[in-house]
């Protein structure tokens, strides 16, 4: 009996002796040196980190509003605007009176986060169409470092989900940026205009290849230098009322085209 009890223990000891310290099929995680994000973005990032570790897509933000929203009325052509702060700051009721447009923009978000909440904030609301505007924060790298291929891949994945649910897709160009004011001095260093133009070319090509409507905001907002014209932004990124007014006919035509 004693022998029988000892044998399993010996086997376990031999196995333990031949095992590596730990199993890990992936390479070791890297250590990242934290960038100095300045007096405002630094504390803001630290505030967000605990929440993002639990819900990177920040689905909790619109969960109550999504649950409270009734289904579309018969014949209603509901459209969801999905995006970051540029969408979040857009008062859709003011700029599109009488149209059933729903704002699901979240400040500072990147396309990976938009993808994570696409099911909840778009599909579950049963829209006829979705307007997707994102990517400028991916280029900055504040929330996540993303490659151009990754940005386009995230947008394409959102479009795939929309297609699967019969939701028409409107892809939007990323807005141009500038550094014309004191508060915009660092913008071009982090949101490189040439990279934004390359991404826009790829977004347009994706829309053309799949037959999506394309809202080319870049064409109506930029000046002769390829940057956002001074009257359309104060901080080099977010549109003023005049900037949003320029965007309205562009996206209205794209939505109407998609719904046709």
C-alpha cells in the first residue's frame, strides 16, 4: 500500500522536474516606456486606465440609452453616427432637424473601441444605415498604438458586421487637421497630415470596392495647404459650428445615396 502511494508522488516529482517554469505559447510581454502626455492628457489617461481594463470598448457609456431607445417606428429610416469626439460634439438634432439620427460618438476613442461596441451601439438599435467616422485618434496613439493596416482592418470589420445585419454603410474621410492657433501647436506632430491623406485614400477605395456611400469631409474642410481651413476649427482637430455646417450636406448626400 505504501509503495502504491509513493509511486504517483515520484511520477509527479519527475514531471515537475522536467516542466518549464511556466507554460506560455506567446512571446514575453514587452515593457512600454510611458510617454509624457502633458498636463491635461496625462491625468485624463490615468483616470481612464482602470475603467478601460474592465471595458476597453466603454460599452457602459451608452448602455442605458440603448436599452431605453424604442425600436424604429414603421417606415423610420434610423441612422446611427458612430465615432469619436468629432461625432460626440455634433448636435445632430440641430443640424439635421426632423431626421431620426442617433449619436453614438465617444471622445478619445479609437477604431478598435468602436468595433467592440458596434453590436451594442449600432446593430441592436436596428438602424437602416450607419455613418462610421474614426481613425484620427488611432494616428495620435493616445489610447492605443495602431498601424494603418489595423485602422482600415477595424473599419472593414465594422462594415462586415453591418453588412451581415442588412445595415447600409457610410464611410467617412478623416477630417484634416491644422496648427494655426496656440492650442493647436502640437497637432501636426501627432496627427500627421500625410498619413491622414493616405488613410482617406484607402477608405475611399474600400467604399468604392464594396459599393458603400462615402462622405468626403476632407474635400470641403481643407484649405490650399491641405490642412483644415482656419474658420472650421479652433483647436486644430474639432470642427466649429461653421465646420459642422460644411459637413452637413456632404453626409446628408451620402446617407441618402446609401438609403436609396
